[in-house]
C-alpha cells in the first residue's frame, strides 16, 4: 500500500494551499490539474490515463500532473461544493482550457495536442500561439470550450445509428425519416467505436444484462453519429456538404409518398418533441442510441465534433464551375490560379466534351441572343473543364467573381470580373460558368460527377494504428465511408470478394491470409471511386510500389504480394457484385 501511495504522489503533485497554487503556476510547459473537493477526493478513474500519458510522452520537463483541493485554494473558490470532476490545463502559468467530467478521450486529445505544440515551439518549428486565458468561473455553467450547457446541450441531441443498421443499408432510411420529420441533421461523423469509447460514452448502460453484446456490436462495425438540432426551424446547416448525403436524400425522397417527403407544419412541430419518442413511434428506436442529457451531448460534441461551435457561423457552399473550350485550351492555369487565390477548394475536376443537350442546358440564358446558333457548336467542339468548388458562401462569391453573362453588359464597375478578364473575340459571352442556385448546383454536380462505390479491404496484418492512418488518408482523399465492418473472413466470405480468381492455383493462399485475423471491409463512395481507390492503393507488389508509387498504401504498409495491406475492386461491375454479396441482408425495409 505504501509503495502504491508513493507512485501516485510522484504522478500527481498535491496542491492544497494558495501559495502552492501560485508556485505551481511557475511550472514550465503543461500542467494538468485535477480540481477536487475535500469530501470526495481526486478523480481516481483518470489516473491510469495520466500514467499512460506520462510514460508514452516521456516529457518530465514540460508535462506535469497535480491534484488541487478547491476548498483550500482561494483561486478555486467558485468550484467548491461541486460533485462533477473538473480538469484545468495550465500552459506556462496560464489556464488555457478546462474539461468538465471524466471525459478521458477529450483529456487525452488535449494533452497530446498541447504537448506536440510545445515540442514544436521549443524546437523552433513554430511560434507560440496567443492562447486566451480561461476565466475560472463556475464551470458547471460551461463546457471545456466555454460553451453553455443549456444553450448547446439542450439545443441538440446526438443520435448514433448502430452498425447493424448501417451495414443492412438502413442508415439512409433512418436519416431521411429524421429529416422529413422536421429535425435538422447539423453534422455527421462516421466511425468505429473503440471499447474504451463505448464504455465512456454509453457507460449508463453498463449494468444492463446485454451490455457485452452491445459492446461487441458497436466495436465491430461502422456507426453514423448525428448531431440533431432540436430547438430551431432554421433549415440551413453548416459545414462541407456531403455529396453522398445529397444523392442519398434525393433517392430516398423519390421513394417516399408525398405526405412523407414534404414536411408539413405538423411535422415541423415535432422538432420540439423528444427525438427518442419520435424514433419509438416510427419503430426504429432499436437501430439508434439517442443522447439528450445536456452535459453528455456536450461531451460528444467536444470529442467527436471539436469544430462544431466555430462551424455554426460558417456557410460553406459547393458550386459547379465550367471553363469553356477556348479558355481551357489557352488560359487554364491563369483561371486555376485565381480560383486558388480567392480561397476556393477544388473538390473534383474533369475534362469532358459536352453533349448537345448538356451544352443547351448550360447555355439556356443565351437562347434569345443572335449568336446562340453558333454557341452550341462551339460548346461541343472540344473539351471543357468542369470543377466542383467549395468556399464559404461559395456559390454567391463565384457568381460575383464571374460578373455579367456577356461582354455587352460589362461596365466600368465590373472590369475586374472574370468575364472581362478572359473575354475572347470568338463569342461575346462569359467564358466561365457557375450554378445559379444551391439546388441547381447539386443537380449539376450529380450529373457531371456521378457517385460510384467500390469495395475496399484492409487486410489482417495491418495494425490498428496503421488502419486509423489509412482511414484518415481515405477521408482526406474525398471518399465517403458509407459502410464498414470488421470480421475474420471465412472461405465463403473471401469467395464473395475474390470471386474472379477462385479457380487460380494461389487462391488457397489468399484464403489462408484472411483467416489469420480480422479485416476491415469498407464501402467507399465518390465520383470515380474504383479508379481513385486503385491509384491510392498502388501496385500489387509492395516492392514495386515503393519504386513506382512510394506514397501509396501498399508501399507504406505492404509486406509482400499476399500481405499487401489493402484490396479494391477492379471495376464498377465487380464492385457492385462484391458489395451486394458482402453486405447482403434479408432484413425488411423500414416502413
């Protein structure tokens, strides 16, 4: 017992007076402070995490852990007589962050982030940021970022669509029902929960008899985590628009009857009803876990949606842009340079020769002009460049940059417009195009960049840390992870993926590799999904990949031809067949 006590004292210094608090603020680097009340003591549940961070980060000079008794420290008087754990983060004597509750994932993330920054500062790799000092007021009224629980936690619910619903293709139907009932889906994250995360965020279920079964379910498949607005009728959402969500919503809407697809005033009123009650009335509550306790909602937001508050005031918009044939041929780089300078992100781009029908649709505003008959042959005479642009207020901003539709209406005021800058003698039209509304933009993007899916597999030999790295690369490459599950593939399962080579002599070795441990089976969705995924994977042989494509996944994580880290479908047909076989379901559709 004495040895254990000494270990804990070494891990966390004890602060129980104002003078010791003032001395503690002289610490260099980061100090993590467990603020406690004398009657309940420090938070023992967090000590294993602190010990792990201390050992793994190995930064005795710039990482410190202390426990501070609020009852005997004047600075902490506003935290006295509180029962929920509180953690403060002091960086070189300034309190820069705080976390309410034993939120291990959030504390872990904050410590690692702040220590990594401190390392870069000490190594001269970055300038020290100007951190805002957190006021030491009653934290029960605030969360770790200074948000009010009442205004945040009561305004939103968290709905988690479980892996069994996602992998049986019910996720879209559930999201559509929620949206059609008048609730706003403000943000979405897709992930596989770890055991620690399930125990942390669903701990209230731990005493239930089927918790172990629930734990297994939540850690072996992909969940959809939704932030749902409960208290406003504002339909504008924030953040980057998911093209997959837009396409799914349109398809689902087409399959609903008119009364369901167009919310009525009665449906809008349901926004203020309990989301849990609504899901129960719709008989889909068994597919979802709903969190509506304000402090727990804030915990989800802090951990999985750290930029939620900042993004609420940002209105990112996608728009279709098009460079007409002459402009593409002669001044493409100039245009792309302006697009980048103006803060747009190019999400997708492709060269294509427009059909006559497509040309007429994009040139509809010129129908009454004398040169219209010449315009359509010009638009179909060679390749154009179609772009999907993203920016805050992107659609309106792009329209302003474009200027008037033709040179005839260019005035001195719009001489800097793209219309004026890139005018040609051939036709007096604006040589660039932009969508005229959000609805039109989504329709045009869907037309020119139709979404496809591919089956992707991360093989058993890849470690969990490497798998997380691969998932980040997938997300950064613009893929939407729409379905996912973890399982040890039987021969029957492997046949469903490699059905084109089951007769090859080496196929038994392929089956043996997948029997070694769990694989991650994924459905990745984006425009040109099959080709893009194969490019990211790299050559089949990892040694060849290291020479020809050193940044590819197989070059980074592959061992040999059989253990080459990842697999992907060869073409769209194979992808569709494999997905249908692996994610087949006999479950009935949601009514």
